[in-house]
């Protein structure tokens, strides 16, 4: 009887898996052939949004391929859940839609950090180029030939926009908006303001480059000094839970009085509020902004 029940359960699982695959195939077919249904419209919008973000990061992988990889990943997770993983494994499907956005956010932060490390060198190179030419456009072309990625890629877009008729000021403003870096905004503002008010622009750029180098040095010092504090914050945040777990293992029922009556839960609530408040205050102290 047990074997019969096991065989019946196995057949039911296979039938459910087959029905799921057929249903997903039907959904994919409908999405591929009918572009008017709301789900297909939403999928096209998501693909276009993903494509814009990837192009801003100079990622050449087609966005539809990423969406297909998401669908394949969801199918694999569902297959593992049906194979015996159960509903805890199936819950990972909920994370699939957020994976590309999280990866792109991380890549964007890394790209911005890499660009900010190049700003002082970019300003120095532009200052040296302007010593031989009065045109900022020509200076940017000279800098583009010697600077490294990722700033080189964005400068290439600026030069392309200028070739098709865009003004220099507008192209630089679009660059600042596309990158989204406060330091790059300040560097480009220096170039634009110096261009408009006149004066010795190469010397202004050299002074700005020195300021950016000093700012980067100070940020490095601050990160080094606060690294120990951040580690201590993590230790202190986990310390109450470690102590409570250890006491409960050594002496079972040690915290049982806190679960009885009214005073115990109130004390736990107060302790939790104090713990959360201390974490918030410590994070604000360590969040040093130059």
C-alpha cells in the first residue's frame, strides 16, 4: 500500500511538472506572437528599461537575452522545487525579477567610483592640451586618445554628440547627468564656468586637479579610520544575540521569566528599541561625508 501511494505521488508530481511546462510554453508562445496583451506590453517596457540601463553602462549584451536568462532561471528553480526542493526553493523565483537591477546598480556604483578616480588625471590632461590649443573641443579629443576606460567611453559619446551638432556645454551637461557623480559634476562645472568667464583655464584646471587629489586622499584616510569603527558596529550589533543564544544553550529556560506576565515583553521591547537606536546613531556617526 505504501509503495502504491508512493508511485501515485510520483505520477502526480510528473503530471504536475508536465502541466507546468506545457503551461509555460503556451504563455511564451502567446507572448511571442501577440504584442497587444498587457503582459506583453509590460514585458516590452521592462526590456526597454533594462536596455537603456545597460547601454548607459556600455554593456553590449542584448536586453532580450537577459530577459530570456531570467525566464530560464525561473524554470530551473521551479524544476528543482518540483524535484524535491519544495516551496522553500520555489520562493527563490520571487528574487529573479530583481537580480538584473541589483547587478546593474552594483556595476554602476563601481563605474562611478572608477570614473571619480580618473578625474584629477583627466583635468591635468585637459589642462596640458589647452596649453597648445584654445579649443576645449580639440582638447577633449586629445584627452580621449590617452585616457583609459571607463571615462574614455563617456568622452567618446561627448565627441560623437559634438560631431552631430550638439553644443559643447550641452554635451558636457548630458555627460554629467548620465554618469551621476558629484565629483564629475564639479569638474565639468569648473570647465564650463572657466570657459564662460575666461581667464587662465589651464591653471584653473591644474588647481582643481590638485584639489581633487587632496579630496581623494582625505576620503582614503576617512575610510581607513572608520573601517575599525564599522567592524566594531557589526560586532556590537550581533553581540546581544550571540550572548542570548549562548546563555540559552548553557542554561535552557534562562530567559523564560521574560516571556511571562507583562513586564518581560515590555523590557524586551525597550531593549529592542535601545538596540535599534544605538545602531542608527552609530551609523550616522560613521557616515562621514567630505
